[in-house]
C-alpha cells in the first residue's frame, strides 16, 4: 500500500526522477574525471587522489553553514540553482579541451565548486522531501531514492566507460550536463506548495544557528549514536575500499573485467536493501528492524578478506552484496527517521551536521587504509577494516533504540533534542 501511495504522487515522481538523473550524472563524473586526469592530462596517482579528496572536502568546509543557510531559504530554488551551477561548469571542461587550454587546475576547480553545489543539494533534498510526501510515505520515499542511488552507481561507471571509449573521456562530462538539465526540468515542474521559512529564521547569527543544529544532534539520545555509527562505518568502509582493487588484482588474481563485476556487487546489494527496508520497518518496526538487519549483515564483511583466486572470488562478491543490503537499508530508515523526528526549522542543520560527521572520517579511513596496505599488505588491511565494520551495529544497540520497536517521531524530538 505504501509503495503505491508514495509512487502514485506526481510531485514525488518528479523529485524521484530528478534525483535519479542527477545521481546518474554524478556516477558518470566519478569515473570520467579520473579518466580525464590520467588519460587526457597525463597525471599520476597523486593527482587523482587530490581530485578524489576535492570531491569530499566541501563537506568539511561548508557542510555546517550550508545547513543553516538551507534552513533560511525555500528548498526547491536551492536544488535548481545547484543543478544549474553543475550544468554550466561541467561542460567547461570539454570546451577547454577542444580549445587546447584544459589544465589540471581548471579540472580541480570544477570538481571543488560542483562539490560545494552537491553539499547544498544533498542537504536541501532531504529537507524538501517532506514537502512532497506525507509522514506515512517518507520511509517508502527514502527507499525509492536510495534504490535509485544504488542503481545509478551500477549503471554510471559502465556508461562513463562506454562513452569514454567511444568518444573520449572529456565527452563523459557532456552526459552529466544532460542529466543535470533533466533533473532541473523535473524539479521545476513540481507543484507542491512549500512553506516559507519561519519568521526570524534568518535573524540569528550563523554561528548560533550552526551551534543549535549541532547541539540538537550531539545531545539527542537517538541521533548521537546514529552519527557515531555512521562515522565508524564510513571509516571502515573507505579503509578497505582503499585497498580492495589492489587486493583483488594482486592477491586474488582477478582480471580487470572481473574486478569491475565484483565491485558492483555492493551496489546491487544496495538496490535490494533499499527495496526491502520499508517491508522490514513495517514487519519488525523501524528501530528493532534496523538493529536486526545490522546484526545479521555486518558479520558478512568478514567474508571479503577470505577471497582467493577462482571460486574463492565469490567470498568477496557475497560479502560486499550482503554488506550493501545492510548499509543501504539502514540509510533508508535513518533518513526517514530524521525527517519525521526533527523540527522542520532545524532539519537542514540536522541533516548537514549528521552528514559532516559521517563524511569527516571518509578521507581519514581511505588514507589509513592505504598506509596500512603499503606497510602490512592488502589482505591484513582487509581483515583490520572489515573487522572494524562487522561490529559497528553495537554502537546503535548501546542507544535507547534497543528498547524501541519503532523509532520516535517529531513530538519526542521537540522535547528530547532541545533540552
């Protein structure tokens, strides 16, 4: 019933299609930009690492103020503006290449500015979803958005590779432009009336507004363990992902084509996780169901270090697939929880604070994973990082949600988070 209800709302379908188009463009970008750096500009691994870091750096630089700014504004204009910025900047790279003036500095600048746009977009879209969906449909709506994200992470690299092979790496960014244009069109046709920000929302100082959002998250008995779990899980995930290609090629003897297939197994698991998250929440409760899912899927991470040549490659595929189910199902439930639990006037800042906390460990995990891979070897590093990931669910279990069948909603959040 909820699946039909969420999917049957025209404005949600437009938002869903727009987010899917943007996600496909971002997925293409994640492959096209490193290819441009290596193939077109002839840079080395360090330069590619700088570009990767530049993708996440905006979260640390502007993530917290972005939440405060988003709370001061209507959300749909923010989403459209972010799309327009990306749609204008990405094609500047192929234009510069065709004019024989493309430099690494320009590529880095484009990645940084579009990364800032992505911070604002992701903060605003989570705050905007309750405008086009009722509270009862938010779980299903988040499930559909997360399923699309996982699906585009499977399709995007293949599309980027095919376009780059046929027309050159820089042409891949023109695909992005088309996707951002489609996303903008979808958002522009949404008709749901968005309530204006509360009077006085922009009068408080920026620092005070940021602090209010941080206090809500860090003092709240439910949100505090959630962001701790997210930070630890991302550290461990990026730690083993930093060495997984080296591990598969040099230790497990996988071919490049096989590596590509193995790395998509986690995204395919993510599609399934998003699809079943709503059913799990309804059957077992959002709180109990989330803990149960993490308990059952987390230990499968320990299959990946067992990978060996030949049939032993199935250990990696199985582990990544099941971990993808658990991580994505958890993301779906937690996104819906934030949207129904947090006061609307704080939602942008709460989303930004949680994302900054979660993303802050990504570069650190990747760096430490790479260093351990060089010092200890790929397989020992896989054991260390998956060994950290497997029990992360216990952080959630230490919080009050272990006593709850369902996570609480706004009425409790107004009381608990603002004391």
